[in-house]
């Protein structure tokens, strides 16, 4: 049985390569997802690495790097806010404990509302 040579358009190859770089999986899984031979994907990756004109992914990669940087910055800010929140929670617990001690030792309820007595 003879095999026929498949020819794919440059735009189709670009789609597949962008998908491969974006999703990061294995070459086999990407090829299976697109219904192409793994050897074709390997060849395109080799060409992509060796020739700039084949598929220009650098703008996409820069965009992905910028998104990764934003995600890293948000994760760092999230961790900082978690620590700050924990510190404030401990501070509130300390004040509540202080109010309990004052009420117990001095008989003064600082949380009791002042005003007219009924």
C-alpha cells in the first residue's frame, strides 16, 4: 500500500505550532488532536527553529511572556495580601482579648453602648 504525501497550508501549520507552544503538551498529543502525523509536527518544529521566515511566533511568545509576568505579579500580590489579612486578623483577636481582660479585671465593658438608661 503506498502512502500519499500530505501537503498543508502555511496558515494551518502556524495554527498547529501556536497550539503546540501555547498548550505545552507532547508532540504526540498535539498531532493526535489535529489529526496529523507526529513526524510532520516534528519536521515543522525543526523548520521553525532553523528558519525565521517559516513561522514567526516571537510576537505571540512575547505576549505569552507578558501574560505570565502579569500572572506572577498577581500571585505575589495575592500572597502579600494573605499575609496582611492574617496580620489584621491576629490584631483584631488581640484587641478582643484585651477587652475581655479589662471587663474581667476592672468590670468595665468597653463594648457596651453608652447613652440613656432605661
